[in-house]
């Protein structure tokens, strides 16, 4: 076999591979189309059920956002109260130190 014959054989193999891949694609598309045809379209009832589920999930998400906002507000209030308590504690500690020092000088 000469070089031209070998080159021609390689080209035929490449064409066969391309044709096989194209046939596989067509077969896959046909299979998918057949499955879609067998299952049919969604009915109005199916669509309504799906919409009801979407609405339910949306309502639950809104409720969760509201609860999260409430929790965030409560946490901010707790931080504020803690800061006030810390400030009061520091003031009380300073007063006790002054009273102790006063008592020590007497």
C-alpha cells in the first residue's frame, strides 16, 4: 500500500466516524422526541398544582424572611442592652474603686 492509499483509507475512516457520530445524534434526538411524545404535554391541572406549589414555597420564603428580620432586630436589641449593661458595670466598678480608695485613705 502506498502513501496515497493509506491517506485515502484514513479519510474513509474519518468519514465513517463522523457519519457514526451524526447517526448517534439523530438517534438520541429521535429517542428524546419519542419520549416527549409518549409522555404528552402537561395538563392544566398539572400546571395549577405546580403554581400552587410555587405559591406555597414563595409564601414560606416570605415568612422566613420576616422571621429572619425579626430575629435580626431582636439580636440588635440584645446587643444594645448588653452594651448598656457593660457601660453600667464599668461605671459601677469605677464608683467602687473610688469608694475603696477613699476608705483606704481614711
